[in-house]
C-alpha cells in the first residue's frame, strides 16, 4: 500500500475514533475530561453542560474564571463571536497566568452564562469546541461549566459552583479562603477607565460574593490594575437585613366574620406567603390564578366557598379596578365585608424575592420575567374605598424565614 493510502486509512480510523469519543461526550483533551449534562431538562435542553473528569484529582484551591472578555475576546472585535473560531486570548499574559495557578495547586474552572443556547442563537457545540480549543492552547486541564439559559444555575446563583465542588472535585473539600474568581461583569460605570463602556452587569462580582471568595476583574487580575469603582446595581440583601431584622411577630389579620380578602401586590411581593401565614390557618379558602389557571375558575371557586359559608382570600396580583370588581361584588351580594391587603414591598425587593423563590425551588419553576412586572405596572390602579372596600390595609414587608436555607438564599446577591 502506498504511504498516501496508508495515511488516508489511518486518518479514517482516527476520525472514526474521534467521532465515537465525541458521541460518548469525551474530548481529545486527555485527563479523562468529558462533557456531561446536569440538571433537569426543560423543553429538551439541559440547564448545565459541563466539562468534568472522573480521573483528575480534586483540589482544595479553585481559581474560577468567566470566559468571554476575561479569558478570551473576539478576534473580530465584535461583542458576540461570529463562530467557534472567532476568539483570541484576552491578553498575552492569560495562558502563563493560568499555568502558574495550575502549578501552584489550583484547579482552573470556567463558569460561563450562555443564555444564547436556550434562545437558539448559539449552538452548544460552538461553545464546547471553543472551550476545547482554549484548553488545548493553554495546555493544562481545565473544567468548564456552561449555563444554557435563564435558569436556576445562571450566575450569580452559586449552583454551578455548588455542583462543581460537591460532585466534580473527587470529594476533596474546598478551602474558600484560598479560592478566587475573575470576571468582567463587575458593575463598573461608563468611563471607569478612559473610554471604557459600562459593564453590562455586576453578575460576576455577585457570583464571587455569593460563594464567599475573592473577586477580581480581568484588569486587576491579569494586568495588575487598581480596583475600579463599581455599583452592585440591585438590592443589598445583607444591608437590608441589618436595617430590617427578621421578624417573628404575632400579628393577627383574620376576621371573626365571613369576608372576602383581596390581596394587591406586584409579582413576588409576598402575597402568597402572607395569606398562608395569616389566613389559611383560619379556614380562609385561597383562590389563585397560578394554581387554578383562569380568572373564571377563580371566580367560580370563590363563589362556591362563599356559598359554603367560608371566607375567601383572592391571592392574585389584582392590579386593576376591573380585576378586583367581581370579588367585591360577591362580597356585596352576600352582604359581607371586603378588605383589601395592599403589599407595600418595594419593587427592587420584589425583584430580589423573585430570584430567592427561583433558587428556593428544586423544580424547573422560574422567576417571573420582567414583562410580568411591566404588565402589573401598566394595569395598576391604586385600591380605593370608592371601589367598595370596607377597609384597605397597607402591609409593609417584614422578613421572615421558613428555614436556614431560605435565609441564606435571601442573603445572596441577585
Ligand atoms: N416575609 C418574607 N420574608 C422573607 N421571604 C419572603 C417573605 N415573603 C415572601 N418571601 C419570599 O419571597 C418569594 C415570593 O413570595 P410569594 O410567593 O409569597 O410572593 P407572591 O406575591 O405571592 O408572588 P406571585 O405574585 O408571583 O405569586 C418567596 O421565595 C418567598 O419565600
């Protein structure tokens, strides 16, 4: 056989082996590195794709890095890469610095939010190929965790980190004091350095803070620049709790007489928690569109409960006069009182609670998107006694925690 046909044959065998490896989720990188999927699938997509290894020994020191505009930048100069090959090192110093960390006993780990995958704007293979190429070019084993959408694992949630230390570090305990995280989403304002644009978010800095490890921007870490000023851009949960310590009040809101209670408040302002705490234990029947499906079903359920002599609590956002009217009419027809409980939870806090709730749930239930808040704002009409309420009671938010996990999630930046 000619040497050319031998070469072709060898290449065909190699290609088949590579294909088989790829089909098994394995890479050409060695060290047992292979791609896995993690988390419950939603609409056919897994929330996390991860490059992990069962054979690499675990390490107690983790150096975490965001990828885009931290480890690499686009070669094209665009904001978003035009393909798997559109990248170059963010700075020439990056590979040497990563190698040095590796030599010093750190496990290098990439954590990247890639919501473009869920939006079908970017293919998982494009990101995977890019990560493999980066690792190949640095020449050390690196783990990688890709969050594929706006799900529970998205930074600044610590879930990708938790999964990495709990299940991908060969049971070696991580020493947070020695760990660090580097990312460009650091909350810096426009012109934080001459001509620099505003950071698109503060998510990387929050991610580091939520884990409880040191955080650096790429400029600080790779170029040795001084720390630039920044803003968190959302509720400061620790400060909030200092100013508003958790309460364990014994307030009572129930009525001795049959009545209709209408809750009013934006998404995640705490309405359901409130009615579960103060009304349901006293036999009030809750009607709620999220669980019942439609307004018609809520109205029917409310009528039935009232006819059985029970009190009813309408636990919807109820922003408008029109949304509240059918329930006020029901109360008037029955000649019973109708009270309005109007949540005063500030919007920024409700947004925070929206994320707390997402992180509390093990299921795939996600936070209410911004559009839910916009619809509420658009339809909002301040509740008034002229609508027929016997009383309007404004409820200030008081933190109360069901358990330690709830409290610790509340303390996370979101
Ligand atoms: N007083 C509180 N202290 C601490 N956390 C709270 C409190 N009230 C509610 N939360 C948390 O805030 C999140 C949202 O609360 P809840 O589901 O009660 O809001 P909601 O107004 O009923 O939301 P939606 O309108 O979307 O149904 C939950 O994670 C809940 O645990």
